[in-house]
C-alpha cells in the first residue's frame, strides 16, 4: 500500500463524509488515506471436442481504501468491479459486451490500541482456512462480524464470529450449503446459508523452521470442521526444500458421513530450476473440506480440484525454469481418480491435465502469464471429455 496524492472526487467526498461533524479541507481529509488494489483481465479459449467451444473475456478490479481515523483506529473499505459473488465478470465473445457489477464488498474498522493485537469489526473478508478473504482473480467470501488476532511471542491466536455471510452465493458449495440450510432448522433455514452464523478459532505457532497451525470452525446448523497443519522450509545452500502437510475433517449436521482430506506439498529449488509435487487424498464417504475450492483446505490446479470429490487420489507434478529474471517457464501434469457415485458404489472417474505455462513479470506491478494444454475426463471408464485443448492469457496490474 502507498500514499495517494490524488483521488476521485467521489471517493474523496465519501471519505470526508465520514467525519461531517468535524469537517476538514479536502487536502487534509485525504492525506491519511492509503490505496491499493488489482486490475485483472483474463481470456479463456476452450476447444472442447465433446461440447461447444467457448471463448470468454473476464474482468475483475479490486480497490482497497484505508483511512486513518486516529492513532488506534483505521477504516478499511474494499470495492469490487466484477460479479455479485465478488468474482470475475465473464462475457462470452458470442454475446454482447455488457457492464460489470460494482459493489462495496468490505467496510470495517480496525482497532490496534492493544499491543500485538488487531480487532476488526464490520463487513470484512472471511479470514479462515476454508474460505478466501481476498482474491485478485477469483471469488471472495465476506461476512459481518468481529475478528481478533493477537500475537504472544511465536504464537498467534485468532477468533472470529460472523452473524451473516455471503456463503449463499460466493464459493463453489453455495448451492449445497443453501440446500442444507433450507433442510435444517434454526436461523439459517428460513432463507439460505448466508443467514447462518459462522464462528472460528485458530492458533499459529512458529517452532524453529516449522510453522504449526490448528483451526476449528462452526457454521450454524450446517457443519463443523477442523484442520491441522505443519509447514517447514530448509535452506541447504545448493538446494532449498519445503514441505507442507495438512489434515482437514468436516462433519455435516444433516448426515453421519465423514468428509476429510490429507494434503502433502513438497517443493525444491536448485539454481534456476524448481519443482513441486502434491498429493491429496479424500475420504471414501466424502471430500467436502472447504467452502471455496481455492481455499487452503482444498487444492486446485487449472481444471482439477479436490473439494467435494469423494475417494479422490490426486497427484500433481510441476517442473519450472527461471529462464530470465522476468520469465518463468513450467510444465505441469495432474491426474486424479475419484468416485462421483453413491457411497460404496463402483463408480470410477478420473481427470487428467497437462499444460505449459510462461509467466512474464514485466515489472513489480505488472505480471502476465500464458497457458496452453489438454484436459481429459472419464466417467465410469468412459471418456466424456477428450482432446480438449485449452488456452489462457491473463494480465494483472497491481497498485
């Protein structure tokens, strides 16, 4: 974030309007305002043999404004130009050029008057391992409530309570959560999952080269879940190694099935060469371990993700080369077997993708990547998607 020297009249009036009781000259009103954000354009071109081809333009702008109220309090806001679920607005090239939704996704106060402690009150991002609070090129989960973070030595404690969220709309499990809310009892059942209260607690501890974390979350009348993880990095001069292991368990309130997943991520870097291997396995009874498939308790590549995949075994391998200071080239392969049928059925499904990616960081605030590859899918050993060639161009400007 950096200080702005000028801003739009509308934004300036909005900030000044918050202190009408103590009106100030415009220059003084905006001098303690910080602005940051991202502008992302994405073009997808999918040439699918077994279905119609699609070409889409995707746009998303995120604008963050932070205004100092006094020495202990800041006002934070986030505006999104995109979809109503805080995601890209997607325009099919076969249709007309249309407008994006503009909305205020976050507005909350941050209090830092207690040493090593931050308390956020208001409409804010859901900062949990199961959700995505801020994403430059994906959907975001928000809620109204209170979040507190406090550090004591190497340990950070977190606690939050939200009396409403946008989980009825944002996240790939929105329709599932709405169904569970309407089928259950309690505050959420009258409308949708957005009315279900969410509470969570977490602890993060640094022990030498290892970072440990444990979180618990309850979504009223819908599910409760916990996750445990350990992450470590080792610098062996010639080689840098990393490991990230986590286990997540989620219990729905309406059924007795188990949803859990174990995830292992191994990384290595030697000179200009880097590599990553990922394994994720989900339970035979269910694999719902996140609200958003981009969340930390799930795993996603380009076209393949583990969230809500039953009895899944995913293997991902990536090998890259830092060809130039500004150019990174990689080859990526992912395969996943899972079961899309009823619990205990013999359904045998699989997905596989192979793609190359080139990332060009023209400057610190401007990044571009290009992907091209293939995707295949089988349902009960019958190919439902084959020779599916997919390409993507994405440009991101950060400020």
